[in-house]
C-alpha cells in the first residue's frame, strides 16, 4: 500500500521560506516521478512542480518558477519542495503525488496515481 506523508507546512510571513517534505513508503520510490500540487479554498487543484525518477529533470508552474525548488533523495524515499519569497497567493493545501507522467501530463493530476493527505501553507501579508 502506497503512503505519501507531507510535512513542513505552517504559517509564514510574506517573503519568508518553508520547506515541505513528502515521505513515501510502499513503493520503489526511485521508479516514479514525484509532483507537488496545491489547492486554495474555492479553487481547483493546480500543478506546482514535478521531478523525474532520478532528479535530472524538473518542471515548474510559471507562478512559482524562480521561487520554488523541487528535489528528491531516493535513499530517503523523500521529495522536497523548498519555497522562498512566499506570497499570500501561495496560501493553499499542498499535496505530493507519485506517478509516471509523460508529455503534458507532467502538470496534470491525471499523470499521478497516489496522493498524500496534504499540508497547509498559510502566507500572511
């Protein structure tokens, strides 16, 4: 049974930083791409960032490019999202996901199979 557990969310002031972690179990972690999505109240879930199996390729939403960095440690079965220069509009529940996306599905929820329960990130102005 695949389990993805996010941590590291919290309340931070605008301009601050947070690092999210997602610990995976029940799968051969290095065989799968990992992604981060987020969902703000009243909005649809949106793509944030993704990373391929070995960490050689990364993908970002335009809204976070240059501010967020996705990385992974296959020895620890963990994917990270380093968030800097946070803005109030980054406030959302952040979810990690694993799967085998290709082409346009890298940035789409349908490219991913399993999801974590989410961690809340709140950025105050």
